[in-house]
């Protein structure tokens, strides 16, 4: 019966249609598993309707008339697995290939990233001013050196990473009145550009709540890199970024050292002030090993030098014996102007531009620039 129907495409077996039970059975099977094969469809009752949208014939689909029965049966069994790929090749790139779904090879985001990385031709030199000892002129040096750079035509951003907000105050900004500060940048990830205030130089301001930043950041993933990340937004806008740090080696200072290319270490010329340098060096080594391999000490700066005292001279000698070339040639001598200027909300270079106090920092700027910065 089936054999005859294949040989002759239109046998019209009328006498079986009405009452033979196999006809009903066949129809039920075909409705349950619709047949897609169009060549075979000419002979079947559901050939013109209800074609499934996706490819793949049911394994039991009938073979074509001229071929032997065994060959097509094998093809039909194997093809469904390959069929998922073949139509994609014909359709071009419009559809993802099965291979891509299993192991995605979309690398456009990498290409974008590479383009981003190539673009900023010149980024700021980031200098952290650090010493865990208090009152050694970190803030004074950060601000006045920054202003000296600006006098020489460089674009400078100062970052006040100290909850005391002394640098912010030294530019005439009240840290108690700022709405957003570095706290929001480090903890809430707001753009750093939102907290930059323009004064003699641009200042990313501190507020008292920065004191809580270390605890608030402590559970954050990548907490040591928060400042580094934030600085990327503005790195192309400045030649120098000068970071004032608090008198500790906590998370705020670690953020500064991680973001920095260079560290300047102000040291008061007293024996006790120099003892902490070893601890600072150890911290820096840890940062180099784990977070920022490129950071290095740009120089150790003797500050508040009272050249009249033998003790101060001896202290500088000890510094040079122990740290050699790392000690700057420049010396920042004691001068009352340094205490007076912040009261006026100005750097010493603005407060008394012709003073020798102002010139100490101009000399230091020359020395840093001669080291190859910017
Ligand atoms: N060369 C100097 N001669 C005299 N006074 C100075 C000199 N440099 C800084 N000072 C004064 O010493 C005090 C401490 O300086 P500064 O605030 O810069 O130190 P600091 O290291 O930032 O302190 P802290 O660790 O508290 O942040 C300030 O009152 C400042 O005006
Ligand atoms: Mg300070």
C-alpha cells in the first residue's frame, strides 16, 4: 500500500479513506507532528498548512521518491543538529551563531576600551604630599607648590583629602558650608568635577564628614582605588594634581598614594620628625607591591627650617646621610608669613608675592619641574 503510493504520486486510494482505521491514525499522527518537508509535503495531507517556523523535519518524514530508503533516513537524523547553524550562515550576521551563544566572542567593548585608553594623550602628574606626622607643613607645601606651578602656566588641581579641611580653608572656603565634598566622591561615587571650586587653583574640597569616609568606604570593593577612579574624569584637564593628605596612614592616605605617580614628603627639621619616615617608606612599599607599582618618592622636603639652630642643621645632615639624593636641594625656612596667609584665604605667593617665603616654593617648583615632570 505505502509502496504503491510512493511510486505513483496521485494514486487516489479512495476506497480506504472513509472507513479504514489506519487513515484516521495517520491523520492524528500528522496533526501531532506537523511535517515541514515541502517535497514530501506534496503527497501528505498537511503539506500546505501549519508549517513550523523553525527548520528540521521530524525523523519520520518520508523520503523522496527516487532515493533509496536507508540514505535519507540517516541524513534526516543528523541534520537537526547542524540545521541550527546552516541557516545563520545564509542569513549573514543578522543572527548570532550558536557558537557565539555558547562562548560569546563579542569583543567590541574591548575595542572601545582600547580606543578610550589611547585617547588621553597627556594626563596629569599626580603628586601626593604625605607624612603621617602632624604639623610638618603638608598642607602649606601642597597649596604653595600648587600655586607656584600655576604661576608658571600649568593647570593645577588641589585635592583636600584631610577631614580637617585646612587646604580648603586656606583658599577661603568654609568646609562646614560646602554641600558636597570628597566624602561624596569617595563614598557615593559622584563625579569629582561636582566638588571642584575655582580659586587661585582649582580645589576639590573637603568637609568634616570626610572623617567618616574611611569607615564608610571600608566595606566597599576597590576601596583603595576610589580616588584613582574619580581622578580619571579630570586627568586630561590638568597638568598637576596635588593631593593633601591627613596625618595618618589610613585609607584616605592609601587612596592618595594609590592614585599618585609621585610622593613628596615634607619633614620638619627635627630629629623626632624624621623617625616616622621609615614607617612611611614601609607603607609605600606595600602600596607598590599591591596597588601601584609605579609610585615613587619624588623627594623629601626639609620644612620649617630654622637655620640659626645647630639642631636644624644636624637634622638636615641626618636626612641627607640616610636618604641621599632623595632630599630636595630646596629648603623651606621658617617664616611667619606661612601662618598669616591662610587667615587671608590665600597662598603665600598671593599674600606676599615678593616675600622670600613665596620664593622658597617657587624654587621648589623649579626643582620638581627639572626632575622631568609635566
Ligand atoms: N615654613 C614655615 N614656617 C613657619 N610656619 C609654617 C611653615 N610651614 C608651615 N607653617 C605653619 O605650621 C603649621 C602646620 O603647617 P601645616 O598645616 O601645613 O602642616 P600639616 O603637615 O599639613 O599639618 P597636619 O598634619 O595637621 O595636616 C601651620 O600653622 C602653618 O601655617
Ligand atoms: Mg594638613
